[in-house]
């Protein structure tokens, strides 16, 4: 992955980390440890083993401290100086506003491309700003945490897989272009959701999606029974190639949007709303009965629409094979659409990466 890809992918990482406590635990521990080290360097006026006349003292080992947080217990090593003067404000501030600091650390993780922004964030976190070199050291550790998060093995089976992509503006060699951000969410048998991967690709092609899915399988993805996505040709082909054993559910929301292409601009009636209702039926038999009634009602007025729908709608009804309690979340990619909306809201300020 290029530096630009890492920077752009980071725009999605904040939401992933905040929605995945397991992924955030190690990031939070690493960041807080680096903040303690940087705080000591700033207090002494020099880093470890640095020879400088500006040095104000020397280190004298560590003592252990456990901090209980929303993402689990963090085992930290607090540095000490020989004179015993060093005191950190990190723990006091964390105890006062843990939720805000978790968000702040994630923000620092995302904004590591800008030492100016990270300087402002660490000032909010610890009560004073760190030097650019201290910030760079923190960012290096964060990049390592991101890489570990992206490579982590997938040990449990995920019967349901939801795939989607969005585009961000990226500057490569002075040229601004759009690049795809490929995203996968897995759902286990207990209904727990987990962001499995976020990767950059030049475009949303069959080869890009194939490499993305092959990477997931290499990390241990198994037991996939249903994949939910839109009907992008490259994506659908890649699913059939890499996960041929899984059934495919075409997102019904995208399907209804596509239906607008087969209607006059000013149709002014309820034909699509009536089509939408069949996705709320209890089982496939009820849905088919609704579909037959809908086709009979609208085929004379909108033959182009009804002909297209009759040919394509079966792809959107796969979810009826599942237990009824799973229908709501597995008939569309809305789960990822909401994540994408949040990412879009946050990346709107950046406009172009890096």
C-alpha cells in the first residue's frame, strides 16, 4: 500500500475503530504509552540517550499502571525521572472524560498526516503541545497499529458478508483522481458485526474486488453463506469466483433506485412504493403474491419498468431463505451505507487526500 493509500484509508479508520472495541484496544494502549514517553521527553528536554546541553534530567525506569477503560484494561508503563519531579496529567484527564479521549485518540490516528493537527489534539489530550519530532514518533506507532489491524487473522466464521465501496479524491504525483475505498463487514452467528477490511483500489473493478476477497480468505475468512452487495458487475463476478459457495443478495435499496431509470421522469404515482412493500412480507410466498399483483396492476402503464423488474427481482429476494429475524439487516447494504455517510461527513472537510 502506498503512502497516499494509507493516508486515504485512514479517513475510514476512525469510524471502524470506534465501532470495533477489539481493534481500538491495542491502538489506545499504544497511543497512551507513546504519549507518556513523549511527555517525559518534553519534561527532560531530550529523548532517551540524547546528548544535549538542554537536558534537564535523566530517566529512572518505569512503574506499572493498569487503567480500566471502555475497551478493556490497559497495562501501561509510566516513566520516572531520577529527581522524582515528573508528573503526567494523562490519567487524571482520562478519568474525567474517557469517552472524549477515546474519540480524540482515534482522531489523532486519522489525522496523523498533519503534525499541526496532531499537535492541537495532543495539546487537548495532555494539557500541552508536543514537538514535531514527538508527534512523528507517535504517528509511526499508530501506522504500525493500523497495519496490525489490517492484517489481523479472522478466526471465527462469518456466515454473512456485506460489501460496498465509496470514492475519495486523492492527489497522486500532483494529479487529483478518484480512488475506490472497498469495505467489508462480517456478521457472526450471534449477530455481532465486525469491520473486516478497508482497502484502497484504483477503481471498483473485478480484479480489485477479487484481490480484496482473496485477501480476506487468506486472513481466515470462512463459513460465508450469504453475500450482500449492489449489482456492480465486477463485484458480482469476483464474489462468484472467490466465494462460489455463498448465495448472493442484491441490495433491494439499490434495486429500487435502479428502477427509476425505467420510469418517466414525472410518473407521480405509487408504483415504486407498492413494489417496496413486498420486501416487508413474512415469507417468499407472500412476496411473490405481491409481485404478481404489482405486475398485473402496472404492466400496461409502465411495460419497460415491469419487464425489467420481472427479470431482475429474483436477485433481491434471496434473503427470504434466512430466518425471519435476520431479514431486516440482510436485504440491503444499508448497514454500510450508514457508515459511508458518516465517513462522507467527516471527509468532506478534507476534500482531497493527502
